[in-house]
C-alpha cells in the first residue's frame, strides 16, 4: 500500500470522525431539549421529588419572637414502590410513597401554653390520598394551598405530652428525602424505617446513611435510629435509574472513531499480510457502514426498546460490511473483517450499557488487538509494504 493511499484513508477517517461528532452533538441537543419539557410533563402527571420535613411546634415568646419546641420522639414508617416511566429518550424513576409518622412533644415550660403545630407537605405538585394530620384529639385540615401546609393551635397544660400523627399516600419522582429542619437541630428518640420494592439503591447527596440495611424478597428495609442527634443533614433514598437511550446513543457516537481506528488498522494489517489491500474508496464505504450503525440506533431508540434497537443496528451494519467485502475481496477476508467489526464496533458499543466499565473494556480490547497484530506482523517486510507502488495494491 502506497503512502498516498494511507493519507487518503486518514482523510476518510477524519471525515467520519467529524460526522460522528455532529451526530453525537445533535443527539445531546435533542435529548436535553426534550428532557427539559418532559420532566415538567412527568412531574405534572405523576409528581415531583419529595422532601418531607418534620412537623414543627412553636410558641410565641414575645410579640416579635417565636420559639421552636423540640419533639420528644419521632417514629416514621415509609413504603416506597418504584415504577419506571419513559418519555422521549429518557426513563424517569417514579414512585408511590405511603408515609406514616407518629410524633410527640411535651410542654416543658413553667405554665400552660398555646402551641402552633405545623405540617408542611413534601411537594405541592402532586396528590395526597388518605391524608390525616391529627394533633392530640384534633383532626386538622390543610389550608387553602398545598404549599401552605396544615396548621393548628392547641393549648397544652404544663408538663403534658401531646401526640402528633401524620399519614398519607402520594407519588413522586427520582428521590425521597426526610428533613429535620432548615438548619442544625437536636433530634431525640428518632426512628425511621423505609421499605422498598427494588434491589438497587443509592442515597442522595448530603444525607445520612441508614443505621441498618436488611435485604428482603422484594427489596430492602432501611432503618435510621438516633437517640440524641445533632445535625443539619437529611435522610433519604434515591431511586435506581434505568439506562437512558439518549445519553447512551450520544456517548456511543462520540467514541465511535476509536472503533473505526482499530477496524481500519486490522484491515490494513490483513491486507499487508495477505496481499489484499483495499482502495481508499473501499474504506470510505466501510466507514459509512460503521456510521450507519450509530445513525440507525440513534433514531430507532425513539420507537422501540434500546436493546432491540442495538441488535437491529448491529446486524444491519455488519451485513453491509460483510456482504460488501465478500464481493470485493472474497468471503474469507470478509469473515475476518466481520469478526473485527463485531469486536470493535458491536462489543465496544455494548460496553456502554455498563456504566463504569466502558474504559476498561476498550483498554483490554486495544491491548489484545495490539498483541495479536504484533504477532501476525512480526515477520512482515514493512519496507516492501510501504512501497509507493505496491504490485498487490488495487488499481
């Protein structure tokens, strides 16, 4: 193969790389634009992330000063049921939550006092079924708007203890949090148990890990238990996310030139060893066949499952390459090229389905390829291969 043909192949590779960068960017723009509007739609239909705060108990110390009374105990039970929903190129982790909290506070002042007990809803963009907010014997109704919560006043004799009970069923998105307060607070005799129906889990940023984790047949049971906690951190659970087709397709497009580079290297080496060098136009059509995989995948995932889209796109691209090379250089050469395509295009792309392992898979594949090529070409006369006019080159 002449140096001129190698230069032509390099230009073809650069052109294909530019095309993949454009495709990847277009997918990112399309996904981000759609996600901005789709998140709002999902929240409107299902609900937004929940941050449930503890009830607050306050009393008026003076005309301009309101004092907060600490809760004596908190016993909270939360049941989370996950349901993934897809909109456009994104999967959203929606959930149903059943909340039940029992609290108590004591009038530790030296006189009878009127206290204001307030419960704030975790989100105003959702619904609440079977809602109950009870302070002592009073059943409290919410205010005019969900964001204003529910509040009541109760007269408590000195030294008396008042129970508080809150319960509801609702729906949310992505994560569920429990907040003690907006700042540092002392939490006494606290216990919260969260039961899930999913195996994979994570905890949101700036939250405290559970005291215990227990695996069940359906999912997990997380328990937070504190006797006398001083903290401004929240508690919570983050729902497991599914693989989103949009970001997946864009990452695969951005890394596609790596696959093509390895594939071209294999073809050049095979051509040198077997004396079956390809013309730059052949490389042009082969790079277009690689590009067809990512282009087809990027638009198939809009309509069918990502796994099925991947298989269809891979089969179409491999069929284009193998059939074309079979007619150009024979079926033996085409099968070797098809094997290389399966390794560098299909398997490398499939590695993106496993976040965190993509770089390792590509690195291992590159090292194995290097080792194989070094052994195959150990006795090749490269001076003869790179003659300006190779007698075995296609004309």
